């Protein structure tokens, strides 16, 4: 009986070793597959392949600097981006907002991002949204990218930009900051604009440009030649 039990124990140990070896082999195969999928020579390349009418490029761009990781490649309409391997692809999440332009949405989709809503979690990598409040900037995680810097509205808004430039002109003289035309911020500067408008010779031939203070991509811009065409109550800036 003892010999029989010893034989059974040896058989069980052999089976256990075989099972453990099988598991290790399986894990090794998975690790090898992931390693091959993450091979930097495959993922990161500047080479371009031509497939039909499309240029095919790698999904990652090598950094120009030492010890700096690669960046995601964003392609154009006539380019195809190689898909990233599953371990990386599952992290490619882009948070949508109400103002995300279609061109941004289409570009990130081409690069392999999955679009997600704000209520789907906080593990997104990038977003294109309105300017955020300071507390929102503090909540951004190290790996997340946004399309604003704290306080960037001081130069991003046209009315704030002019106020800051005029302040610098007062400190350092207009000669050092003469690269922008004189700007009128309405409605506060409406009376001053009327006076300058009347004093301008050949006012009928003179063209003035009217812009919204906080718009972009050319939206809302008009060219006028009559003071009557200037909005009286709506916030705008006017430049000659």
C-alpha cells in the first residue's frame, strides 16, 4: 500500500509539474506576444509605406530628445496610421466636449483613439474643450493633455490681449510694441472710436475690421467702412 501511495504521489507531482510548466509556457507565450507587439522597431519608425493612394506610417513618432518617450502620430486625410497593439490601444481614449471641432475628432480617430463622453471615466489621454477654471487644471493627471494653459485667455482673448499690450506700451513705450494696430474695445471705447472715425481723412475709403473678442477660426469677423455698421452694445473689438 505504501508503495502504491508513493506511486500515486509521484504521479500527482508529475502532473502538477506538467500543469505548472504548461501555465508558465502559456504565460511566456503571452508575454512574448506582447513583447513582439511592443517592439519599438515596429511601433516607432519614420519610414513611410505606400499602399494605393495612401501613405502608411507608424503609430508612434520617436522623440528628438534622449530619454523622452515617443508621441502619438496624428495623420492627415491621405495618411493611414498603423494600429497600435492592444496593450496600448486600450489606453487610447479621447474625451469629447460640446466644442470639439470635427477636424479634431476625425484626426484623433485616424490615430486610433476611442471617443468617450465625460461621464465614462477619468482615464482619458486628451481633450479639446473650453478654457478651464483653475480647480480643473489642478485635477488634470500627469498623462492628460488639454488645449489650454492656465491663464492663456490673457493672450487668447482679443480684448485681454490688447489691454495687456497697451499696458506694456505704457511701461516700455509704444515703439517697443508697435507690431499691432491700435485697438478699440467696445462698448467701452465707442465714443473714442467715433471721434477717431470722424477725424480720419477719406473715412469712406478707410476700412475697419470688427472681431468678436472671444471667437476663433474667423467666425464673426466683418470689414466695415461706416461707423453705423459698428455694433453699439455687443462686445467687439475694432481695428484699422
